[in-house]
């Protein structure tokens, strides 16, 4: 099984449910790259149509690939070397040629939900999977509707406002941790 | 059961294993407060002896408790209202009167490790627990040695460099998620 993760900055929702593009943040690049490396994700795709944001990410990466950062913290490049840039989820699918795309959401979306157990079983198949995580107030409905499956929300209690950094870490741990006891 | 979480900025280790104090970051305050609220943690303690850093956190909190932030994102104050400040772990213990303190670490520390299953069972007892998370390169050894137990490292593979934001989210999920399937 090969797994790719994409952090989607467009199309996502704002607080009012409108479709927007969010800005890339340095901390998301680092945290998700580290979580992806920890759980054996092949590539971590940062998706935004705004090419100026691609330039920002490339500048961050160059600090850690060849600059002072690499000398000082070599483990960070091990994670950041898996970062890839794309203008859209469609472009990620084209470049990775994944067999299926699964969405994540904190709230119900009308899609039928794949249980975590079923997801874990299917991930053992010899197929490649792209997992989508949304910034802002989550992936746009059309994007979710176009996926092969939707993973269950984290739903730990009555408060449903984890950061995307925390949510991604939890979902990867739930899907890929070898031993939970 | 009552659970408290503390994010420790001193005493922690730097890359060389020396004891240092790290700086508070805005994103840690937000992310850990949101994760703590999600999993029903009573209070999220930010531990640093540097009082100038307490002032920074108080300023962050005031924006979300009564400022523009509260009006715009009311759910955020629900999480941040659980933040408390302390100068040391000893002060947290004194103020909370917890029955026991458990450390977390990404690397072995000589302490015997409480399995996750045992920890989950013990958390159902009528006792209060303080969970310590370290910034920098982890909690100082003396601090870990003074705890009643050490939780197992996350150990998902050969890469052991999660952000403290990701690690805290994963540990809280492993301990407190109601339903993992």
C-alpha cells in the first residue's frame, strides 16, 4: 500500500460555508510533514492554486534542504523532503496516479462513511490511496462528494474544533499505528 | 476521573541534552487547548518560570476572552478558557492537588513504562491525574524520574520527531477516545 496525504487550501469552506482559498502556514508544512514521515506516508502534498504560495513553500524547503537548517536539524529534512506542491487535487491525482481518494471531515457531509476498521482493512490491499485534509472550515462539499470514501469524524465529545495539525496526527495514528497497547 | 495536562517549557532538554527553558508559542497555546477541550481535559497548564512569558499568554487569552476574537470565533474561548499558568510543575501539583503525575517522552528514560491499556484502566479510577508534555527535546530526566509513571512513546516507526502539538493530540486520543472503530 502506498499512501499520499494532501493538505488542501482550495477549495475549502470559510466560517459561513463559502468556498475560499486559505493561506499556507509554515507550521502546517512542518507539523504535517513530520506526522506523515512518522507514519510512513509516501508524499505530503500541499495544494493551493496560488503560485505565490508555492514560492513561499519552496523557500521554506530550501532552508531545510541545503541551508543552515539542514546542518542544525538533519531530521527535519527527512520529513520535509516528502513535501510536494500541486495546484489542485486533480493535479495530485494525475501526478500520483492513486487508485482512490478518501476525504476527511469533522462534520457530516451526506457521503456514506467508511468505518475505521474497514479503512484499515482496505489500506492493506495492493492499492494506492490519497487522503485529503482541509484547512479553513473543511473541504468543500463538491470535493468530498468526488471522493471514493469519507473517513469518520474524530468525534471525541461535544467539541469539534481540533486544529488540522492535531486532526491529521490523530487520523494517521488511528489508521497506521502498529501497536496501540 | 479528572485529568490535567501541562505543557512544560522548563525544565526541558535542548538538542545536546542540556537543561533549558523554551519560549511559549501562540500556536501551542491554541492547538493544545483545542485538543484538551476535545478530550475533556479539566485544565491545560502552561508551565514556565519566565513571568514575561506569562504576560504574553495573558495577552493572547484576553483577545479571545473579551476581544474581537471571542465575537468572531466563540468556540475558541471554550477551549482557551481552560488554560492556566504556572511557574513550575510543583506549582501545578500544589494548585490542582492531583493524586499522580504521569510523564510522556519520545525516547526511553530508565523509568518503567505504564502500558496504554494499564493507563486507560487506571484513568477510570476515582483519582486525578496530571499528564506532562515537554517542549524542546523533551522533559528533563529529573522531572520524568519524579513522576509516578511514564507513558509509552508513540513509536510508529523509525522516525521519532513528531511536533508536541501532534504528540499531545495522539496521546489524548489514545487515552480518551471513546470509540476508535
